[in-house]
C-alpha cells in the first residue's frame, strides 16, 4: 500500500498485474476517469480483470475509457459503482 498521489501509485504499481482494481476518488473532480486512462496506458489489468469505479450519482462516466468498456453499474444510494473490463 502506498500513501501517495494516485499518479505516483499507478506508476509504482505498473510492474504488476491485477485481477481487481477499485478506484474511490474524491467525487466530482474527474480523477477516477483520469486514473482509468492511466491504468489503460500502463496495461496492468489482467485479461479477465475488472476495474470498479465509485462515483457520485451526478458524475458522468463514459461507456469507454482507453482499453476498457463499462459492462455494468450498480447504484447504492448516492453512489454508483461502474464496472469496467477490457474491450472485446
């Protein structure tokens, strides 16, 4: 675990591959979308892995970010969990 900025953490973690990546950024700042773009550039999600992005209900989350596509989402009160996997 790293106590650092997400950009630094992604860089440090880029030598590994992950099954599940959970992103819970501060809301309404588009940090989660940027983090997924950076993860896509580093290609650290395993073939059958998933990314879970937690956002507020009023935040826009595109259906596709970099190498990944949204395949499901769940709403829990004011929070939405968007699930992404590799395209195709």
